[in-house]
C-alpha cells in the first residue's frame, strides 16, 4: 500500500478526473478505480466485484456518519456514493 501526504491535492484530483462537485479530502486509487472521500469499505468491495465501466466513486464533503466521521451522540446524515467518469458525475451508486 502506497500512501503519502501532500499539501495540494488539486493536481491529483485533476489527474484522475474527479469532478469538482464530488471533491472531498482524500483521494485513492484501488485496482484502477479512483475512490474519493469517505467511501464505506463495503461499497468499495461492491465496486471491485461488479467492475462497472466508470473511473471511480466518490462521497463529496465529509458527511456525518460516513467512515471516519462518526460522532457519539450525533445522528448520521444520509449521503450518496456517486460514480464518475473523467470530470463528470454519472449517478448514484449507493445510498447510506
């Protein structure tokens, strides 16, 4: 696993075609798919099983209740996991 901290993620997000309205705080590449933001592990596993024809999946922002954003006593907010292809949002892949 290769991980690194960088000061400016904009060039990385641009390189992988993450649409501006789906940007979050983390960008990764898993088996050739871009994973943007706080995407649940089971949704990533589904992506790898189904292998849809998309560049990646994303959870924009940092919704309460998404992985790593859980807070005791705070109700999770509903959020969507979107698919995207080189700079354009395609659709909803999962809802939480």
